[in-house]
C-alpha cells in the first residue's frame, strides 16, 4: 500500500478507536478505494490443532476400527465440516506439546509406537497413533496447508533437519526411503515450519537474546531452498520464529534485530482472557455469564488492535519493507474449563459471545493484512475457542465456526479500507467500539462487508456510500440469538446458526444496514 494512503487509512482506524461519542442514530461509513490496499491472506482463517485433551484424539483421530465414520482413522464429519469452511492452514503438533515432541515417536507401525506422558496437558497417555503421516492425511483430506512446529527447547537441530528431510526429500536418501517404506512415495508439502513455540515460556523459558542465538543455529540447519548455497533443496517452507505474547514488544524487537535476516515470519500469541489477566481466566465461565462478562470479553478481544499496532511499530522500524510477516498463530478465548471435564484438557463451550470475538478479531486482522499474513485460532476441535465440539459420534458446529463460514468471501480478497466512527461501550476494564467493520473486494467482483454489533439491545443504522462501484444487489447472512450464551450441543438441534439477513437495502449505490444488537452480519454487494 502506498504509504500516504496507508497513513490516511490508519488515521481513519485510529479515529474509530479514539473518537466515539454518545450513541448516534446513524453511522456513516466511507469506503476509501485504494489500489495499493493489501490482499487479505486466506491464511488469516487458519487453525491450530495441538495434542491436547480431545483436540486430536476423539476430535480428529478415532482410529480405523472405530464405529464413528472415518477415512483411515480420521473422522469424516470433522473433515466435511472443515472442508466447508475451506480451512487454509493447520498448525500442528503444538503449542507447548511441540517442544516436547519427538517426531520419530509418530512414524512406523502404530502398535510399535511408544506411549508417552503428555506432561503439558493433564498427564494424559499419548500413544502417538496420530503422527506425521496421519497429520498429512488429515490436511490433505481437508485441502489445507501444513504448518509444522518443530521442537527447539528439548531437541537438537539434527532432529529438526532429519524430520524436514523425512517429510520433504525427493532423493534416494535413507530418510526419504524410510518415508516411502512407511507408505508415502511423494514428499509431503510443508509450506510453513515454526521454529519453537512460546520460547519465552513453556518452550524453554528463554530470554529473547538466548532464543535469537538458538534460532540462528536452528536456521543454519533448516536448508531452505535457495538460502545460502543450498540452491536446490527440497525444503521450501517459510521459517516462522517463535514470537511474543500479548504486548511483549521487547521480544519482537530483540528477535527481529538479532535473527530477523533468517526468518520469513515471526509469530504472536494473544488470548482473550477475563480482565486480560492470565491467572484470572479461571474466573470466567464460557456460559451463564452476566452482562459485565459479555462486555469485558469483547473489550479484551478488541485489544488485538492495540497489540498488533504495538508489534507492527517495532517491526516497521526494523523491516520497513514488510518482508517479514506477523503470524498470530494462537488466538481466541480462554475460559474456565467445563465443569466435570479434565482441567488440563481445556474443553470449553462456545457461544454467541465467541462469535462476536471471532468477528471482531477477523475484522482487525483484515485491517492489518499488510503485515498479518496468517492467524490460527486456538483450537480446531474440542479445545478453547473451537470450531467443532464432539461427543462420541455426535458433532456440533459452534457459533465461531459459523463466523468463519460466513467470512469465506474474505479469503484472498483485497482490503477495502473504511472510515467511520463507532459508538463506544464500557466494559469493566475499558471502553471499546460497539461496531466492528471491515470490507473487501473479492476476486469474483463486488464488495463483501463484515459487521458486528456488541450492544446488548441497541440496533444501529449504518449508511455506506458505494456509489462509485456500480453495484445493484445486496444479500447477506446474520448470526444472532436471543440469549447471550446461546450455543450448540453435539447431538442436539442447533440453537445458533446463520439465517438470511433482511436488514440491508441498496438504493442508487447507497447501502443502508439496520444492524441488530448482539449480531454478526456478512453482506455481499454485487
Ligand atoms: O493453546 C493452548 C496453549 O496455549 C498452547 O499449547 C501454548 O502455546 C499456549 O500457551
């Protein structure tokens, strides 16, 4: 994006954050057509699947002998649901689990694989039935890209190099032949590799200086195609450095300065927590919450804007050409676990409030598409802000799932910056915009607009001048419900799912939207 235009757009967004007034009757939205606007990478709609609780086992893998319908051990219902939202990328095997994972545990005949203790997540036995080949079968069934996180904290560069060779080598070397003897002739496609996870915490408790040195060492044995003198290597993956948590910009600064030359992206983790305070996450229930909890969680989700701005400021100084991507490879809500479930398994319900969190977060990612080129919601099935919840053979699609589905037209669409001023809401920890918006120009033509209203009862009228675009038709979907904690349960009729939206009209290029309280709406204007 042209820098002056970008500055104008940024100003528009800052106005949104800083200039809310009392509730206005009508909100005027001005699109700012910009040839240089970035494309919203579809990878922003990515997922994170860790060996944690019932995320992989039960949620994805049931085994070939299961009564639950499966293809080579992988649940058919889960694959079909994830295909329908065109999941672009899945990050695996962790998380904290990744820095204790040894890839050789998960290859070869399943009955001979070792059983390990999952020390991070409930001490649950990990029988390694789901390993490298099963993971790639899963992503290939869905049609997603693979994002593999390698162990830095409790492993060696040799183990990383050998795993990469096993996955990607086209030659007649021993590792490639071992892969072949395990049933896979062609190399696996690995477009993204993460080097460590939360290296400041569960991934080794390192300082940024120490991690930077380790990163440089690991990167030297990564043998990426075209790097150094390895012109013809089979490994074509982008290298993702383990990034900061929340507002820890010093981590980003040090790692970028000391190791930035050898990375393609750096990650960032930001979870939506009650009062933003890690230990207090257990004070927030996923359901049966009060209005304060509604506002607080949505306020905390909207802080993603401030967090991205802080890291981008640091990155822009070191990498003004934006060569290095910022991957928000863990985000989402984190509440107290569901009563009666293993607290180490992070199983939580997912309500209309989570749908709003998803829409607010995605709208923020869209606005930052020039730097944020991947995001992975935590986690795909049965863990934290999941897309899907399973119970035996039954599966529920969560409100968050439906938000991802409604936003499909945003995949790889060009951002259409918007200028508007939103009314402000008050949460226990701060104020935030009642209305979250973003728009884009899909390749197929027209405009797609995402709108979320965090009000409890107040509908808002928006007026969007699309006059220059010569559009004649508007259609859309809405996700809302009567109760704030409306949710779907496996095996029960759905309470929350999108329906046809009738609150938008287009008159001579002027779009008027009556946006109901506590709703997410996506409009296609053609
Ligand atoms: O998503 C659950 C955990 O949260 C991940 O394992 C870790 O990276 C983060 O702290």
